[in-house]
């Protein structure tokens, strides 16, 4: 049975060799991709932990609702002031270099 199917067995064997040879570069690139993805995931986990436990402004903006509300209110008031300045101008009384 093997002798009668020898050409097919040889063809299958050659095809498998070709497939394996051609797939090695793809597998190498896939390994590099997975390594890069692992690095990205690790960095994202570090950033997430810092945001959860950090004391900087970004974690405070995310976690402190009072600070977020105050900042939003301040930005709204600043926007209102700037719109009034644009609409009506600004009248200044400034003395430079003299005492009142």
C-alpha cells in the first residue's frame, strides 16, 4: 500500500516541508507581535495603577469629584468672563511707577 501511494506520500511530505519553511517567518513575526503586546499591556497596567493610587493632578481629576466640579465651575466662570470682555471690552485703570 505504501509503495502504491509513494508519490502521494512524497508530495504530502514536500508540501508539509514547504508549509513549515514558509510559516517560520510568520511565526517569528507573530512572536515579536506578542512580545510587543505584552510590553504594551504591562505599561498600561502600570499607568492604571498609578492613576488609581497616585497623588498627581490627573488621578485627582479622575477620582476627586469635588475637584472636578470646582474646576468645571471655574472654567465656566472664566468662559463667561472672556465672553463679556469680548462683547463689552475691558476698562482698566492702571498706574505704573507711581504711588496712589
